[in-house]
């Protein structure tokens, strides 16, 4: 069966697997084998093969072995297929045919008797058993004279697999009694069994010319044609590939003659005729296809196309037939399961409508084009985009009042046949018109071999050939990204958004295009629209969630991330599990999106920037002391994604201070402030706070602070047991009322280990450290120290949708002085509780 494939999203356009045509060919071959020697079978009888999985693969190999005259192998494989699917009568007939052709007629009879016992007296089983029994009895035992002797000798030689002897005896019998039709059967059968298929075909034709057609000859013609047709079809394909269209047409027509009921071969012939531009011959071929199968909407559509191209009457009638048939196919699809046959029928129906719309657009009849597409709903497959594109073209034509006059059909508007070959012959996918099809195919092939620059060049040509097709623009963007041209990809995405090409896109495509262009608000809106239409697949909910968070729609973003996590933790045929790290990232994003407040407590000895993130509270004139503090913060606007705004209140005191400096309650202070992270791409924080004195030695003041940090490997990973970690932190501050300045910086580099043997939430981080400090209230030196340390962190408060939201971190370091005073050396300690 010919399958129609339309545009697919981004990188998958013009890409199809070809298992279905092979399966159809195999099923068709089975039908030929099943009706062999079945006089009660009609020539157009269709015998179903409902197999899948392992049974299908074994049966497929059994048919192939039979066709190659490896009868013992075919019988063995058929027996295994029967073991897996004993309910399929066709497999029982194949098994018996293989046994009989292999010279084991008695075993074939027994096999069919067993089948009748198991499945009941099905006509094809009973008839085939009678035929094998008759052949074993001689098949011509009642024929008198020398002709009967030669006929019986032919059957006897056939039973011994002496096919050459059977051929000789059968020919002698025919010479003695040329008017006895049944004497021609052993000749045909022996020629076929010996692999002389051309001679067997000629013998069938001679017998038909001599005696007229009948069921016995039709079944033999079907069986022999089944073996000859693939050879002619493959030869036609080869001729078509090398540009020899005359030979290709002759061979394709021959293949159709051998197997007139095989739609794929008729489609191959139409491909050659379209390539030649011979619309009259194509019309005749399409008419013959309709006579063979009047329920095929593609055949009616193609004949309508040829008639429209020749300005002949009847095109609209053909299109009406195609639309009616495609409506029936769509209705049947809605009621059926999601089998491959049902999906192909739906694609064929939608392809037929798209081709009809192309013709009517070429004729400047936009309203009729819309009418042809009117009943097509969103199918959530790769046909949606091309249907939408034709609707947009029709609307643009209506808006321009460019209608109501007949014009020649541009050859660029012709349907596209995409043919392939295998051992069953050629099969052709049918596409609606696309002037950029060849460029897309070139780009796909270049991508497959890793030549991304060539893919970019080909996709630029594709966009130039069909600038209003959004699919090509998406594929160009993907090609640019694959080639490392990220800035060009973003420019191309913005150009696509500005060009109006997105009018032909579905919301999900618009969402991804907007993400490429950096327009997160538009991406979020499109994701939401796709979700409202039921067109947001589970695999896209994570991307939708991140887009929502970037535009501060935190509640919706959290819901989408929950769906993504649910989908990512499943392991079914319809779900691809997330990698451990991707799952951790999604949970981390969900945790941040749903956090509106937090609480921290810290304990430090000798400060020195051992903790990061504005955790400590610097106090002018204090060094080498212990400091304890707490902080609570609130996000009045919720999570802002890569940006942040927080209000906070803190309280701190110093203790254990050496000498006569204030210590304990005397140093107790509070602070109220606000901090902001204004940049999405830079981790810079700016804070401004009011220090409120509580202890007697504290001075009220205003403090302006700025901090910057960067690093890698700082989150809890699940994909590996250990990973490199690096952290860089710097902070500066200025007291306004009692002017003084301070600065601190440190760099840590080491490797983090997850201690799964104790608890997978526990990590240890041995590291090297370098730190520097400055405080104008003490002196103007800059103490610099280097050393080593170790930090342990325990994460907790995780959940199905959240990464651990809290942690306890303890760090100890020892540094040696490199420059400055003694504040740079010694032991440094820090502990943080973050909730």
C-alpha cells in the first residue's frame, strides 16, 4: 500500500521508515501463496495476515524462503510461526505448500488435516488438502492412452522433485492432447518449482489463450506473478535512477501486469509517467488503478490531478470521489485502533486532501481549497503542518482577491513520489507538492554523514524555494545549531517570527521557534495554547515548564514540570525516562519555583569568606572571632527564575573575640534589607540594608553590598558518584554613616564525592583554597592565604517533584599566609543550616 507522508517537525521532514511497505508486500505474497491451486478462490480475494512481533518476523522469513525455492527451510520457519500463532489459517496453508513443494505431499495432507481439526473446516484448508491429495493420486488418472501415461509420469516426477523430468513428461502429454487444459497445470507447476518463472508465466499465458481464463490459471498467474513482479519492479527502479525513463516505464508496466492487484507497483508506474510529464498516460494508469481498487483515494486524486493538468472535464468529479473516500477513511480511523494500517489510511486520506487543495490553489480557487480541507481536524501527527500551510495560502489568496480564474498548474505544484526498493520491489511514498523537497533531502543526507555545513547550505536553498513554509525555517534553525552557528540560528528564528511564516505552524512549533529566538513570553503563550488544544505531548512539558518559569508564571510552570517528572520517571513504550541529571534539574527548578521564603543560620570562625552568598555579617574592626547569626528572607514576587528579589531580616553577634574588643551580647545587631539579582546570565547580587544596634558596642549604619560568584559542580548529582567542583566568590561593601570599606574573595577547587554507603544525600568535598580579605577599619593590608580544606554537606527536604530544598554544610580549612598580616593563616571554620 502506498503511504502518504507529509511534513514533519524540524529535523524529521521527508524521513520515513519503510517497514510498512515491506509488510504489505509480504502479506500480498502470502495471499498469492495461499490461493495457489485453489479453484474456489476468487482472483481478487484478500486473505488477511494479522501478525506482529516475533511471529511476523518468522513468517516473513518463511515466505521469503518459499519464494526462493528453499522449501524445507520455509516449512521449518512456518512451523515455528504456527507455534506462536496457531490460530492463523494462512500460516497452515503456507506450511502445507512448503511441504508439498519440497516433495512431502503426505506430510502436507496431515498438516492440513491437523489444521482443520484445530480451526474447523475453513474452505481454503479443505480445498488445499483436496488439491494435494489429487496431485498425489496423479491428477490425471482418468486420462486414457499415452497422454495419460505421460501426465501421470509428470506428476510422479514432480512428487520426487524431479522438476526437469516433470517438465519433459508434461510437454509430451500436451503434445499428445493439446486440447486438454489440465495437462498444462503440471507443466506450469514444474516450471515454477524449478525456478523457470519466465517460462512458467509464458505457459500460463499460452494456457489462457488456448482454453480461456479460469480459477486454476488465475491462481497460478497470481503465484508466478508474485515472484516475477519484484524483479521487474527493481529493474524499473534502477532504470529510473539512472534517468532511462523509457526502460523504466516499460519495466514498471510489466511489473503491474505481473501483479495487477499490488497498489505499490501501480504507484511506481505513475511515478515514472509523472517524471516524463506524460499526463495522458498517467491518467490511463490512474484509471486502471481505480478499476483495480475503487476505494483508494490516492488513485482518484492522481487521476483528478492529471485531468486538471490537461484542462479536461472530470477532475472535480474525481476529487469529489477522493474526498468522500478520505472522509470514510477518517471515520474508520476514528473508530479503529492505532494500527499501522489505520495510520496509513489516515495519512493517505489527508494527503489526498492536500493534493486537491494544491490543484485548486494553482487554479486560483482558494475557497474550494479550503472546502477540501474543511473537515480535517488536528491529527497530532506530521500531516498537521502541511494542512495548516495550505489553509494559510488559501486565506492569503482570498485576502488578495486573487481568485476565480483558471490557470495552468505549475509543475512545481505536482505531487512528489519518493520511491525505494527492496527484495519485494519498489514502494513509493506520496507527498504533497514541495518545491524544496530535493533540498530537504540533500540536507538530511548531509546531516546523516555529519556534514552540517552542507546541511545549512541546502536548508537555506529550501527556505528560498518555499519561503512561506515554516517547516523549512525550523529545519534551517536546527541545521545552524548543529553547525555551531548559534547566533545565526537565533537570527533565523527571529526572522521567521517576523516574516509571518508562523501563521502556518501549530502552537508547539511556534513555542520552540520562539525559544530559539529568545522570545520566552511568546514561547510560554504558545505552549499554553498547545496545552489548551490537547497538543502538548508529555515530552514537551519540561520545556514548557522552563518557559513558564522564565516568564514568572510559576504556578503553571510547576504544574508542567510535575507532568514532565511524572513522564520522565515512567518506563513504558510511550515514555522515555529522563536521565538522572535531567530529572534532578527538573526537580531543582520545581523546588525553586515553589519557594517563596527561607531561613538560614550560620556559625563561622575567622570569617575570611569561607561561606558564600552574603551569609556572614561583616563588622568593622573585628577579626579572628566567632560569629553566629540567623536570617529569614521572603520573595514578595515569588521566584523570578534566573533573577531574584528578596527582603530579609538578620541578627548577628560576635563572640570569643581576643583582647579587649567587644564580644557577646555587646555585639548583637539586627539588619533589615533588600537584595536583588538583576541579571539572568551573571550571578551578581546587590544588597542594601539598615543595621539596627542592639548591643552596646554596635553602631547603627547603612550598608551597601555587592557580591559575585560562579562555579560548577555545586549541586547534588545523581548520574555519577563523584564530580569536579569549583567555586569562586567575591564581595565588597561600604558603610555609609561611619565610612569604611571591606572586601573578601576566595576560590575553592576540588572533587565532590557522594557517600552512598552512608546516605546518597551526603557529600564530602576535599578542596584546595585561596582567600584574600581587606578591611579599611583594621589596616590597609590585604591578607592572602592558600591551603586545603574539606566540606561535608547533607541535603534533605526532597520529594517526588523537588530536589532537596535544605542542607547542613560544615567546612574546615587550614591556610598558610602568602601576603599581608596573620589574618591570612590558620584554621578557618564555617557551618551553615539552610532551610
